[in-house]
């Protein structure tokens, strides 16, 4: 059970393997989404409120979402990505922080929230997704019962079209990251380019593959130009292709760098894109990238259906047939046959961009202090507009909230499972024991995996080199960055992606089922 706010829609997903549980959850979700009570006392708890601070004899702004977003905005990487996107999409819905900007949340009123729900959280504005093996008809019947009293209304118009501004550079300040070293190497810089309309599914697919080839792994051109050059510590948090806005964008940036290196980084980004525009990518890397895409869509994880929902949702809300996003094999075949597709993308969106943002965030040791001062100024501004009667009424409402928080909820109003609804036995998969070459024991498990095989090998090292155990996590991490005596990592990495869904190394520790006082340790 979850809920999340995307750029221009909100989703409420749930999942279960039990049919009765699914029915119960669907009824609760439909009721909660379309018919919430939305009491003012709930708004004051979840949104924001003014409250006396008894210890400091002053006033504070409190609220669950308000505090959550203050925490999110104290993270330098999250703040950088958010502010850069706001600057990239002025005049659109994307210049607003979908999760709520702490500086703006206190401007929201209870009445505005209720009206927002009345107009936006309407069946006419909704998309409903179901995945799995349970019969569909009962689900549709429950859906019909929940929305049959509504009258269809016109769709909500939201400003989404970007007006190109040419080339723009913006510099802002952010917090110092204490674990990232000295403040003079904490500058973040990125270059963002406006790219395709997300309703063009094939071009979005091509841009996604292009982004991976450009940025991901030791063999990627941008990785060689920026990371291998040790100009910064890593790519910036907003680096990559973003297909979640009506007009998509691709960003390349660095963090952990000195501000004096900004011109050099900008030049390297431009030169690398120009070189890709002329030469394209090595064919083996393209084949490896497309093989990874095909494997990823076959890789059947526990949240396979949820991931499919995420892949179709953004375009679905903009009028794209969601089935178009599932035609992965067709897009792969089309891309393979599309000669020079990546050079064309460079020419179309990067060579002479009509909308390009260069965004800089400098680390300010006093950033958090300044935020606190702004919050205090906001509190004082609000207090100045309130009479003593208003303040007394706020105290009354806070007392009501405190009383409400202590009230025991009536859980009997919720549907629940009984033991009769739960299978007595869990589903089990047989494990066959065997031995392969050199007498190495092997466990074989047969399961429905969409045609993909998975292998894990464990090297036991418990009784060897105890002085090296503390370095095992570093060793495992470093293995996928080191080459061998005869091949560099870029070449090996392409082979891995061409023939597998990924190779990883990690420390392995487990208890011995036959002797709980004994552990097995090694490398997986």
C-alpha cells in the first residue's frame, strides 16, 4: 500500500496475492480517494499549522508534510535537482514542486485543498490500472459502484507547454554536505536541454537509449570526459533523460567540483555531444544497450506489475495509448533499423538548442541558518496579521487536534481477513541438489521467470585471510570498476551488458542452518 505524487498526477497503488484482501483494499482505496472526509483537523495535522512552542515561548510551523519536505529540501542533491527543474520549466505546472515547497506550503488554505480535491480527484480525471490473475469483472463492478453517482466533467487544463528561452544561466545557493569534504569542492553544475514531446513514444524510447549510451558505465563518452578526468566526484543528481514532463529533457552535470572548473565542464559536455553527433556510438555498445532493454522487460520481479504501471502512467495522462509503451520489441527492432538515429537526435536537440539551461548551485555554510531566518520572518508576518482573538482560536484548534490525536480510531470500520481467507500452506518451489565440475555443490530451482536464468556463485572465505575481512565491501565494490591484465573495464562492461542482465559482487554472510552458532562468510 502506497501513495506518491508525480510531476502532474498522484497515484495510489496497492497489491496483494490474496483475492479477498484485494477486494477489501480496492473498496477502501476507492472510498478514500473519491470520498475522503477531508476534515480541517486532518489538514492541520498532515498539511501545516501554527502552534505555540511552550519551551521557547514562541510560535512554530508544524505539519507532517511540511516537516517531510523540509527534510527533503535539506538534502543538497534533491534540492539541486528540484530547483534546476523549476528553472527549466518556467510558466508551466512543472515550476511548482509537486511534493510541496516548504516555503510555499503555509500559503495553502484548507478551503483551497477541498476545492482542489473536488475538481482534480474526480473519476473524469482518473486512470485506473489493474495487473494480475484475479478476475477482472468483479473489479470493474466495484469500480462502477464507487463512481456511478458522478457526472462526467471536462478535463482539467494545466499549463504544460514550454516557451523556449534560448540559453540561460542561473546560479543559486544550497546547503553544505558535511560528508562531502571542503566547501570549495561542493559546487554542483548541470546543463539541461529541452528534447522531444513525450507523446512521441518511439522518440522517447530512442532518447532513453541515447541517454544510457551517453552516460552509463565506464565506456560511456560522458563518463570518460567528466568522471575519469576527476573534475568532480560524480554526476549531478539530475543527470540523465527525464521523460516525466510533457516536453522531456536531458541533463548532464557534475557535483563535488570547484566553481572555477565550470567553464571546462561546460566545454567538455559540448565537445562530447558534438563528437557523438559526428561519430555516433560503437555498434557493440548499441547492441548491448538494446539487449539490456529487452532483458529488463522480461525480468519478472515481485513488483513487475507496479513497474509496468509506472512505465505507462506519465504518457497515459497525456493521451498516449498505454499499450504503446508495452511494444518494446517493436521499438527495439525499429531502432536497430534506424540508421544514424543518435546522430540525428544530437542534431535535432543539442547542436543548436532553442532551450538550454546552465544551472549552478554553490555551497553556502549559512544556507540552513538563512532558511530558519526566512521561516521566522514568515511566522512574524502571519502573526502581525492576527488579532488576539485569532490567536486564541488557533490555540483552540490546536487543542482540538491534540485531543483528536489521542482518540482511539474505530478499526472495526475497516474490512479484515479471517484465517479462512488465508491458505494454510505457502507455495513452495522444489530445490534440486547436485554437483558440478570440481565437486562444487549446486542448488537448482525451477520457477516461472519469463525465460531468464539467474545464477549466484558464493566463494567461502570464512577461514581465509581474516585480516582482510574489513576490506571485503570495498573489494566487492571495486571489482566492477577494475579491468583485468588483458582487458579494460569498458570492454568487459560491454560484454556483460551484451550477454547478461548484469553482474554484481557483494559480501555474503549467513548462519549455518545445522549449527546456529556458526556463520558462513564469503563473496556472492
